[in-house]
C-alpha cells in the first residue's frame, strides 16, 4: 500500500486520526494500567520464598547465592540438600533426600501453620482437602540447577492415570500433604482461580515451585538477570504462535493457542501466527520475540533452532510435547534446554507423558500473566494436575506485567512496540478499522515502517490478508534496511500463499533471491525453502 491509499474511507481515516492525536499523549503521560492489574492484591512473593540447592553439584551453591542476592532472599532461606547429581532418581531417593528433609526443615523453622495434615486426594477423588498443612512463611520454593527433576517409574505397566513417575517439582508442590498418593495425580485446587496465590481458596498444602535450571551455569544466571531486567525496563516485542493444525482429541491444544493469540491482541502485543502443520521453517525471521507458544515435535527444529535466532531479553517460550523437558541440561536436545539456550528466560515442559488435558493450559497462563501474576502463579494456576509431570523453568518470581500493561514508553526499537501497544489499548473501544487507520497515519507521518509491519500482523491475525499485504508493501516502500526489507517480502509472500496467489508469491520470492542486497541475509534460507515448497 502506498501513502494516501485508505484502509477505510477518507472520512473514517480522518476521524480515527483525530481521535488518536487527541488521546495518545494523554495515554503516554497517564501510563494506562491494566484493569486486572489494578484489581489484584499486591503480594511480596520474594519475602515468602525459599531456595534449595545441591552442595554436591558443581555451581549449584553459587547459583543459589546469586539468585538470593538478586531477589533479596535472606540466607536462612537458602537450603543445601545433599542429593543425587543425576537428572533422575527413584521414589525412595526422593523421599530420603528431598521430601523428608524439607518437611523436617519446614517444621523446625515453623514455616507451616499447625493444622493437622491429611492425605491428598487423587484426581478422581475431588482434589486436596482443606485441612492440610498451610504455608504461612514460605509459599514459593525455588530449585536450583543440580536438584534432580525426574522421579522414575517403579510400577511396570501401570493402569492409565495410575502412573507413579512424576517430576520432582510437582511432587514438592504438595509438600504439605502428609501422604500424597503415589499413583496418579492430584486435582489442583488453584487451577484457573481468578485471584493471586495468597488469596486463593482451598489451596492449603500447595507451594509454588520453580526451577532455575538449564544447559549450563551462564544460561541460568542470564535467566535470572533477564527476568529482573524485563521487570525494570518492560517486556516489549512480538508474540509468535505456531499452530499444528491438529483436530479431534487434540483440538484442545489448538484452542489454547488461538485463545492466547487473542489475549495478546487485546493487550496490544503484535502476533505472528504460523498456520501450517509443520513448525516454522528454518531461517524464518522472528525479530523481537517475547512470547512463543507452539507444538508438536519431539525436539527443536525450524526457525527457533536457527543459529541466528535469539529471543528478546525476558522472553517466555514453550513448545508443547509430551517429553519437552525430559532433557533439561542440553543445548540441542528436546525443547526446554534449547529454548533457554536461544535466550528465553522462562520455559515449561513435561518430564514424562502427561496427557494433553493435564498439561499447562497456554491460554490460562497467558491470561494470568497479562493480568499481573508472577510466572510461578500463572504457571500453576494454568496446570490442572499436581503430583504429576510438569516443571516451570525460570524465576517463579518474575512478574513482567506487575505494573500493568502499557506502562513503559520503550527506547530505540522498543518505542514502536510501546506506541503500538499504547494506541491499541487507548482505542480499545473503537471500531477495529479505526485502530489500524490511526496506526497507519501515525506510521506515515513519523516514517516508522515497523509500525506498518505490526499493523499488517494485526490484519493477518484477523484474517484480513489483502489488507495485510497492502500494509507490508507500504512498509517496504519506507525502509532501506536489508534485513527488514527481506523480512517484509517473506511475510508478504506467505500472505499471498495463504490466499492462493501462488504465482505472485513465487515471483516475489525469486526476485528477492536474485537481489544482491539479500545475499548474506540469514532469512534467505527461508525464502529458498518457501519457494521450493511452492514448486519453485
């Protein structure tokens, strides 16, 4: 689209632009807060956090001290437990080395309220009773790199939903139960509650457990630093949703992704969606990615595995697979470790087969996070089962939207994302076309091609593909940056493919591949791949 070509009619453009000019500066000065963030009560989670490390695992103690210093956690809540250095332990080792000593410590430190403990109930029995031990001084448990994360199966060929393998983390989440059942999982009473953790109902005996773990020590330190950095500077960028086009029994997972994309849209976070069955192709450009959610391959491949891909600081990413966190301390195996290696500050996964319905529900997680919950709160609020298979990898105290959405102006490239978010939030009650028209006019006036690109993503998300193509073409006409130009052309070719204009898409890709400006661009691989898939 060239300057002056309307998305809507000229009258509508003028009205939308005047609305924007009138309100936008007021929005920036007022730093509009999320309604939900205003409604939830504040909670100093760091004041109720304990950290557990393994003195026998190299670097574990140092990481615990580093994290405690950064989050101002007192030394008396840094706990060293000598345990296996292996990833996987038996049920007996878990009881002797981890659960038993922690229970003793909680008792001796008076970190529990004195109610008499009762056993927990299985998923089929109605959940956890209300008269179990209640944490009143420690509600968050952070496990450092070096603590095992798998409890091995001891019963051969168990009945479905009676498996006795589990993640260490999920078992420690129910530390307050005197005798949690070994077979099967527990119904999570905090699941999808609309309040922050300390104010939740019927969650007694539950701890929020997070794990600062990954391929190596520098990665874990970077995860800690990035979470704090993003809290201070704001988490601004784009989301990526990678659908797998699954149906039938797997439709639930697709719905989580669809609902997550809608939550991002409402929050003013631009979204790129991939709607092919395969994962995003090698070399596909995904700049400034702060959120990634997708499925379903057994190890990292495609765009996120590209050597040149790196998440933005503070990013949160998850690829859903039954064994996505069966390996954590690797740069290139499964998903959890590689996502962290590519710069994510937080990821999630399963150490064994969890069943789809019992995994973390992406849409609930994203909704809670955008409402101002911590990562630990949002993750466990979105997980239906306890004493089961999941792990939360990253700082559970990380709260990227604790001050509300749209409160950061951003600097440099971040300014475009802040402007986009501010306008979307400010004009939330306006007709959809007004928002995009105002964005387009502002981008033209300030010569900001990225704003045009982000507006194109919004059109594509709403299945208005011809409109997205016009905006991408318009953005191309306003930039000379080679990486940006190639990305815009790739996105435009993909949009043309989606509306079955294959000839136009192939022509665009061939021209791009012959352009000397793109000879050294990493995204050239994606152009070659897309052209090949379209028959050359």
